[in-house]
């Protein structure tokens, strides 16, 4: 029977207690989603997993409507860099579709509609998707140059 240490239970409980709402910055919602997905990789206890699935799905559902909202002015500085970031490869769904992929996986796992073997694989896939999604949402949007601030080509 899987066991969890007291410290991992406390960490999971603390994560489950994180408050968020429609007013939470999308960068924080992305970070919380990634934390939920990462913790799912480590948790074996079914009730804790179920609670994490629900929180992840709720967080992604809260995040999805923010995809088309204008960028809040207070986030501009945190999304501006002094040097061009390294180019990213491959996978290129738009933000709405990527969020929907993550949300669908979270809901599928919440409803426990898979075998235990499929669940492990889907948790890994969900973590990879959520991490990619969070990274893209938190990626720089502008770069400072000698001629001022320039908009980067960004996916989202």
C-alpha cells in the first residue's frame, strides 16, 4: 500500500489550500497549475490525488477565460527581458487549445475513467503539457534594445 511522509502530506495540504479566483494573475494561475501537476507525479494516495485533480481542473478552468484578456500593466515588467531568449522547439498549439488539453486531462482523471496504468501515463502527459503551458504563459513578451523595448514574436 502506498505511503506518504508527513512532510509530503503537509506540502500537498498546503498546496490544496492555495486560494485563487478569476482576479488571480494568469501567471500565478499557470504556476499553481504546474505545482498541482508536479505534485500529482509524487502522490500515490487516491484521496490526495483526487483532491489535486479537482484543484488542477478548477485552476485551469479559471485560467482559460483569461487567455483573451489584455495583459495587465503590472505584469509587463516581469515579462520584459534584457536579452533575447533561446528559441523554443516543436509543439505549437495556441493558448486556448493547450489550456483545453490540460483541462480535459484533469477532468478525465478527476472522473477516474481510466485504468491505474493509464492514470500514471496520463499524469505524466498532463505534467508535461501543464509545464509547457505554464512556461509559455510566463515567457518573456518584450526585449529591451538600444532603440527601446521591442515586442517578441510570441505564441500567446
